[in-house]
C-alpha cells in the first residue's frame, strides 16, 4: 500500500506486535507436500520422537563443509592461515584462529566471515579477491544457510539420547492435522510497545525479518529462533514506513515520515552514513539487483549511488511525480510506477526515462503493483487486478476480482508460482471497521486458491514473502505480525 494515501486515515491508531513463527525442519518436510490451504504456525520444537546424538546432522555436515573449504584452499595455492588473513578485503577481518576453526569444522562463523573466507580462497592463486558476483558464491551462500538451519534445528531438539515424550508426539499430530484441515491457528502476541507494523522485509537468506514501527523504531527478528534479534534500531524521528535489505544482506535501508532514509550495517546494527534526504515522507525503498544503487521514493523518486555505502552520492534530479502506489523494480532495471486514473508507467530506471506510453487498465487509481521474478508479467491493482505481458505491453488475462474494495498489498512469490493480494477499505478512519482479506492465485492457470482469514483488526499496512516462497508475513495497525505458510503453486 502507498502510505501517502492512507496517512491521514491511519495516523491515530497503534498497538502491539507478536512473536514471529517459522517452520521447524520436520514441518518443512511435511509442508512441501501440502497445498490448498495456508496457515499460521504455532512455534514448537518437537522432533517426532527421534533419538539423536549430540553431534547430530549439523556436526556431520559441518565437518563435510570444512573438508570442502580445505579442498578449495588446496586448489588455489594452499596459502597459510596468515596469508589468508592478510588477503581479507578492507573493512573486514579474518584471524588465523578463526580461519583454522572454519577449516577444521570446529565452529560455524557468521555468514559474512564465511563468505569472505570463501572469496579469498576462490581467487588466492590469481592474487585477488573474488567478488560477491562470482558464479560460485551463491552455492557457498546456500551451503552456509543449510548449516545455519541445521544448527538452529539441533538447538531446538531434545537432549542427546533422550527420546521425546509420546505426549509431545500426540500434540504434534494435533497441530499437523489442523494444518491439513486448513484450520486457523493463532500466534501468541508480544512486543506491545512498537506502535503498529508499517513496513516489513525478509533478508535475502530469510533468517531475519525487519519491521518498521510507529514508535520511530526498526526491529530485526530472528525468524528461526522466533525472537527479537537484538535491541530496536533508533535513529528516525518519526514513524518508519519502509524497510529493504540489500541483495547481499549486509545493508538495511529504512525510510520514515521524517523525510529521510537511513542505511544500517546489519551485523553491527549501526548507521553506515548520514541520513539520505527525500522529497517528503519515504514511503518505499528499492535496491538495484547489484546493490550499487538505492531508489528512495517519496512524492517522487531519487536514485542514490552506493558504490561506497559510507559515501552515498545522489543523482541530479527527482523523477516520476504524483505516485499512487509503491513502485516495483526488475533485476534488469525496469521500473514501474502507479498513478491516478488507472495509469502504470514503465521507466528505464538507470536513465530515468519513460518507456513507451502508460499502461491503462483501471478506471480508478493504481494502488498496488507486483512484478513477477521473471520480469515478463506485471500485475496492477486497483478495484481489481489486471495482468500485463511486458514483452508486448498488452493485457494478458481477464481482470482478477478481489474480495475487498481496493487492493492495498500485492506480491508474487519468489518462485513466481503464486500471486497474493490483500484488499480492503483503505480510506476508512475507523480502525475496527475495514474488513481486509486475502486472495491467492496459482500463476500457471490463474485459478484462485483457498485463502486463510486475514488475522488482523483494521488496516493491513505491510506484507512480505520469504525467499523460499512458502511464508507470507503481514502487519497491521493493530500491532500484530502474522506469518503463514502458503500453498505451493504448481508450475508447468
């Protein structure tokens, strides 16, 4: 939802925020085969009665990953620990003891430390450091994520050699049966001091969820441990309306009604540079796919170059005025903006130039936009949803009807198999009055799938898909944060 349209109606209302909940490893296996219903999950940690040793799967996989690192080291010059540490890029530190622990499988370092070590080893024999765009980096990043998930799962299991009670297994079966039936499972509320949820975004690896709040704060949540990931981030002087992670997960951008965007180092939770000014309230933020630029969106759009995040450089001019929805940006630099009168304009984001004539598919204002990950399908939302083929700039399907009066939030899943829309009465001033609802479509056939209850009282003001396409989070002025599993769309 474009917050500028709703600010006057929603400003007086605030409330509490609950704990996030995500899939444990056993549920992941089960839910990969579920479809049709989407549910919110209760946090629980049973492992189904398994008896596991202290090392478990994590210990074995950590040793295997260490062997892979040693092989990488041997293939690229077999440098000493001191030589590896000396090659660390500026601003990052590798210690001989930390490198040794990683190579021997004694511990799993942070993601940044792990990937820095990999980058050094990948190109050591070429006397340089591999970039984050090196084709091998995604595989190593996935390897670290797998290890991290296993470590978290092990921490949630029962002590070694102690089988889980049969009563716990019964409780687990009850929860799983509820999920299969499609029953609505409530999450326990928590964090009553944050003043509503106005923005949210998952980190690229899905381990963190960032939320923006009315209490001038940003909160990071550990989605696996289901708790706050450190204290709130303070810096803005008014409500936080937008959050976005950089593609490599190192930076978090936040935007506020105070008219500024701020850049945070995710690891240290500290500000990277001085605030970035904006033309009015910062309603949304968009990183480019390479992380080298950030688009700050208020009454208009301005691009900031982040080649050096400590010294951002703004471009000469603003562009794309009179926005009625949050813009979307493709990986190849296509920017789409929504406007009054049902218009959607395509832009060359880098050159800040319009592409062709606007797309016109609605009688009323465009209030939401979503771009398929493939970049070839655009969804525009108003009182219904119109689908566009971006190769031809033509409508490609009958309009999709929505349950509510106006589409306020809309997104494609990362795998492109699902389109989710949230709709309701966005102009009502009564917090309990609007009846917001879900609509979910399988993008292969554009057939609508069964949807859960919205789970919020009043306006839904934020939403986000997890990178694995199975979790969908929503936040509202009631202060509640809801995370649900979604059905797997059938591709092909």
